[in-house]
C-alpha cells in the first residue's frame, strides 16, 4: 500500500509539473509575441524620427561624442535601433587603444567571410557531388595534347631526313658517269708486230766452254 501511494504521488507530481511547464511555455510565447509587436511598433515610430530625436527620447548622448571611460552600456538596450548601437560600438573600439590597435596576434581577427572575394556573376568549376572533377579532366586533356604535340615535333626531323635520303641517292646517281673499260687490242695486231720486233733484235750469243785435254 505504501508503494502504491508513493507511485501515485510521483505520478501526480509529474502531471502537475508537465502542466506547469506547458503553462510557462504558453506564457513565454505570449510574452515573446507581445515584445515582438512592441518592437515593431517602436521601430515604426522611430523610423519617422531622426537619430537626434531618438537619442533624446531614450536619454542617450551622441555616440560620436563619447570617449574612453564613458558608459556605452545604455546603447545595448532593446529599444535602441541597430544602427545607433553599431555607431556606439564603432566609437567604443576606436576610443580604446587596446581594442583599436591590435598586435596581429588575434586568432580570430581575420575576415573569414567570402565577401571580399565574391563578385557579381562569379562562376566556379566546383560541382555538388563531383567537386573539381571537370576542371581536373580538362587539365589532364590539355597536358595530353601538349605531350602529343611535343612528340610529333620531335619526330618531324627524322621524317624529313628519311624523305630527303632517296632524293640524295637519286641526285648522286645522276651525277656519276658510267665508267667504260678500255678496249682490248685485237690479238692479230700483236701477232703481226712480233716478227718485226724479232728481226730488229741482235742475234743471240751462246756461251762456249773449252776444256783442256
């Protein structure tokens, strides 16, 4: 019995807590709507006034006249328009040398947005799901075409030399004259000249040997 009572007590407390949370959420939503409506009405009313009139209504000084040590917290209120809040913050950064003169060692001091590089009508080779594949393929095709052109240029002198070799052989063959062998003398001429040569020669002398008896 005691366990059953504690169970129903916890159950009842959980239901009450859930109802209270739901009521708080409804109240917060209603308050947010009221604040949004009030902010819209305030913005509409301030849109018809100058900055000097708005500052006078809010009891704030001109942010451009503030200096180091002045109170800038009043410009952080909800009723202050965004452009006046930004003016006050710019003056705060300029008035304080610690905030105005950075030493360059701030980790997050650089502009990491693409506002400085994006221009109207800018195109990119990046494709969703493919990356830079088309650009890489185009570069590979250009490199292959360039390599083929270089190989063709290297082969051109060899082809020209091969084409010039037959012409050189033909020219050399045209310039050379056929050689003719000297005619041989007829054998009859030699035969006719031999008797005359023998008649002109002196008679041959034979050696004689005397042996003593």
